C-alpha cells in the first residue's frame, strides 16, 4: 500500500508530475492514475445509474475526479477536486 502512494510512479509522484505540466489538471491527474495502476488496491469508481459507494450516491459533476483505494479499513473513495492547486500551494 505504501508503494502505491509514495513510490516512483505512485500517487504522490504522479501528482507532482501533473503539477509540472503547463496545462495540468485534476482530471489529467486522475486519468494518469487510472492508466498507471492495475492493482486490487486501486480502482475506478463504479459508473452509471445507481452507482454508489457505501450507499452514498456519486455526483456526476465529480465523476472524472474520483478514484478508490482499498486498504485495511475497506474501500475509500477520493475526489481529486483542486488537488493540483493545493499541491502547488496556490
């Protein structure tokens, strides 16, 4: 699990990389993660009518910004809204 987060090519490295792209975006960052991670610890959120996580409906507005990590506490869905902005410190 630590490797997925903090290794070369991990979540944090991809965030830093996307911050250096001139037109980098939160959507681009999440898309890179979807392409990079093929693991039972990571997945795209379930899409379509009735998609939810733990009984909570997902918002179509944030669809392209969402991803799921699985760890000892179960599935945790994240929404990378303004992550690049926060990482850049702007």
